[in-house]
């Protein structure tokens, strides 16, 4: 089931399905975020603050507006060994 990254619960794992286009996509790809990548949502700050995700063992903050345009799949099989420091 595809949902916005904002709808994923803190601590939840998901796989990126669709990303925004344009410059936002280029900046996200430079951070290691691309379709098919498995990520963990660490936190979403209140009042339209940034969303922090774990990708490749690193924490990355994404603006609320951009995170709203990232479509993810939350139906995953198995766990993950990845740990963010």
C-alpha cells in the first residue's frame, strides 16, 4: 500500500516507490534516497517540521513539504539489520 512518508509511524520501515521531480529529486538522490531504497522513519517533527529518516546507516532530515511528496510502501517482509547512529 503506497502512502506519503508523513503517514509512516516513527520507527517504521518502508520502501520508496515514487519521489518528487525536479531539483528536489536531485537533492534527495544525492542524499541516497531513490525509488526501491528501504528506509526507516526516525521522527517527524510537529507543526510541519522536518522528517528524519535512516538511509544506509545515516540519518537524513527532509523538509515537510518534500516528505509529503515521497510515496512509500509500508508492506514489508522480514526485519532489517541496519542501524542508524
